[in-house]
C-alpha cells in the first residue's frame, strides 16, 4: 500500500462525524483510498459495499428505509452503536443520497463514500447532504507519488522538491520523468510492467469513462460525438479555447459544445485555466486555456508535439501547488503560467539564459515577485538558473 498525499487529510477527517466523500476521474485510486480508510478504523463494526455489484444496488434502491436497515444488519452492521459504512461508486444508485441522509440523521453512521462523477456528486450532494459531508478530490499521481510507486524513498525524493536544476538529480531521475510524461499517473498504469499493458490500461480507462461516466450523465447517443470532441480537444492542449471555431470544426452547436466542455471538466477529464488579469470583468470575458487530466491519455488520444505534452504535464503539476492562470497581451507576448498570482512560470523543453531574460522582463512588467523557468532537457552549457520539470511537486 502506497500512501497518497491526500491520505493524511482523509485520515484526519475520519474522526469527524460528516461523511467523507472521495471523488475524481475513474481509476485514480478512489477504491484503494476508501479501503485504506476503512482499514484504519480500530473497531470491527464497519462494512464495505461496492455499488458495481447488483445486490448492493438493489439493497439501496429499496423503497422502505426499514428494508435497507434490515439488509445492513443482515450483513453484520450494528446500527445502534458507532459504525462506519463505506459505499463505493455511489453515483450508480441515484437514490443513495437520500438513504445516506436518513441513516446519517437517524443513527449517526460515519460514511465513507466514493464516486467517479464529480458532476453528479457535487450537485446531488450539495442538495441533499448540506452540512453533512466534505468532498475530497483525488487526481492521478503527482511525480513524487509516481516515484514512491516505483520504490524510491519519499524522504530522498522530497529533498529536491522545487529546487533549481541539479545535474545529479536530473541524471538520476530523468528517465523516470520521461516515463511519467509518456504514460501519465494512473496507479495501475504506473504499476504495469510492459508498455503494451500500460497502453491497454489507458485504453480501458478512456472506454470506461465514455461508456460508464458519460452515459450516466448525458444522452446515451452523445458518447460517439463526445469521443470525437475529446480527440479534437486533445490535439489543442495548451491553446486558448475558441468556442466558435471549435463549433465550426466539430459541427456541434455552441450551446451544446459549452455543455460538453462543462461536463468534461466536472468529471475531471479536462481542466481549463483563466487569463491572468486584475480586472474581473476581463477575466470572465477572456478565453480559457485547455489541458487534459493526464499525459498518458493525451498521448493516446492525439498526435501532439513533445512540447505540448511537457506543457500539459507542468500545468498538472502546478495545479497541485495552487491557483493557475496564463497571461497574454494582444501583441501576442505571453507568460505560460501565473501561479498563485505572484509567480511567473515559463515552460521550455530546452531552457536557456535568453529565455530567462525574456521571462524576467515580462514578469517585471506585471510586478510579479517570483519567476520560474521550467525545462525538460539540460543543455550542454553550464546554465543552472532553471527548474527541471521533475522537481515541480
């Protein structure tokens, strides 16, 4: 068992009465997190139910709460003393939120819940479990988590976090980072032994996302149209989203396209970053930039440049560190990312002193205090004033 960054916060919330809800893209490790939490419960009055099993869906679809109570007791859960009930893939039973609310209010059960569909969970849980839950979002592995899954000591890895380029660290971990860029951070993909297995897992993840999550949340007929849109979006990572142009290319009308983009973002498949501005009206009207949730999925869905892959990876890595935006003038001059409104970030596959000078000039113009030039490959010259991509976590 490898501990994810989120596990510490999950364990802390285990002592709280509110339901602990874990959501995120399919196959990021939510079931593992749920079982990990359940294993840390010291008493034996606990129960795990997987809603992918039809008998569990049938139980929670009963019209009578008393029938559900009887079913849980038959499974060995004592309701009148402190107990913990873990429900996996809760989005598969639409009525489950009302059952959770009833059992929470009646017996004070500590619920551990997981679900793949953020769109469903956030909307339905907000309505029916207000004040009774906290939602935790789980993402594909960060690079330091990836290294932990590969057997590296976490203390040793943490020593180069956010440190400027160090040749020894770069040479030691470069190949691991390249593998991370190629296949992404889904745990089962990371643990697969062959490239063929990794690709097969990635294909299965995309298929399950379309066939299960998307069909659950949208028109059954939309899956083919959405898959084509996903491929189109993948080819445009790192670009500003022009809804009119996308609509024209895809043949999907603007309103429907906007709904699809919202659905893809709410279910964690894509994410969009806004333009950096101190004028909120301009921020709302500006185009957003698009990125995919995982570079392994990106490689599978589109033929993109190595620069696009690297930029997508850095966007993911920065997202774990705070609020991310981008900056671009009408003249075309830009800064790839603005982190937490105070750090200018430029991404270059092969960074140079000239790139740093340009970044400093543009950051000065915006009065940004910190500047990070992030690179992928070291040059032969002795230039060290940059951050290797593998140190951004």
